[in-house]
C-alpha cells in the first residue's frame, strides 16, 4: 500500500493520536479527496458564538499563528483587557553576543516576560517532578519576584521558580543560556515555537502559512479533534516540499 493510499494519524509528543482520515500526502488529498476537505471544514464551527469563543482570547486555549507579529499583538491585546497591575521580568542571558542573538530567535521564552494576575500562560519546560509538561496551560494567581503561583488547567496549583534554558552547539556543549520564569503568554504562540508542546485545546490560523509542512506541525500539537479549531484555512496553506514530493513519488513508483 502506498503512502498516498494509507491513512494517517496526527500524533502528539505524548503519543496521543487521533485519525484525521486524510492520506499522508495532505496536498494531494485536499486537491482530490472531498472527504479530506469535509474533515478540515468540520474543525471550523459554523455557529457565530462558537467562532467568537475560539478567536477572542477568552477561552482557556491557545491560538497558533505563523508569524510572530500576530502572536505578540494578540497576546498584548488579551493581556491589556486584564485590570490587574503589570509585572515585567527581564530574561538574563549569558554567552557570546552572537550566540545570544541566535538564541533569542529560538528560545521558548521572550526577552521580557510581562504578566498579570489571571493571565493565561504556557509552561515551557517539562517539570522534573512531573507536575506539568511543556505546553501545559494555566492561570497566574500570584506573582512575586522569585515565584509564580499558577492554577493548571489539568487541576492543581503549582509554584514555579526561574529556570535556565541553554543553547547547545553541534557537540552538545552549552554556548548560551537564558534564565527567567519558564512561562510565556499563551493566548497565542507561533507554530514554530509550539514544536515540542502538547495542547489539549487550540485554534490554528493558517491564512499566512508559508513553509512546507507548517500546517501538519501545527495540527499535530493537539491531543484530539474535540480540542481543535482551524480558522482561515485554504488548500493553498497545505503544501509539501518539492524535494519531499519527488522522493515520495519515487517510493510509490518502486512499490508499483
């Protein structure tokens, strides 16, 4: 059976998966398979109140965008609605300046973490004690200079202290470090920085998808179809790398 003929499952980092009933070659599927189109359309609520819930930032879920500017704008908009005082925490960096600048582009935490009581945040590290995983969501209920108290969506309250993130070179040696609370505002996040996370609920804006495989990376962050809302999607947003497509066709040809 070829890859084109076989079904696929979107699988999270925690091995939870759900069938999309779409062949692995999503691009070909959406061009030729009405069932694939119907599947993706089913993740877009038709009722206005459901649509508003998913996109206005009032629910306990995260919106995934392709571009950082959209993420920053939406997070600040949602944070601005909260009437509590603003707290800012500067990330402390160490290492060569060139390595630090590179790390800033890829680190899971920003250069300045802005928080308010009741802010929706995402934990950006796995907890050594297993209390949360990278991608867990929660609400900030207390803020001090050394500690955050967070009410997790999964239940329970945890104390979170500042942690260090490191950038490794090709030999696995640390070349840069960033220290701050291991959280980020979670009303929105880029698809790129969502890699490695597991989300129970999320909405995905694919209107500006520009990289091959970007849609699949985004969709595979969620644990099940009940927690997924796809907004502003079109067939043009889902495409594969031409070299991958060529390799794929060569494998199919060998099987025939």
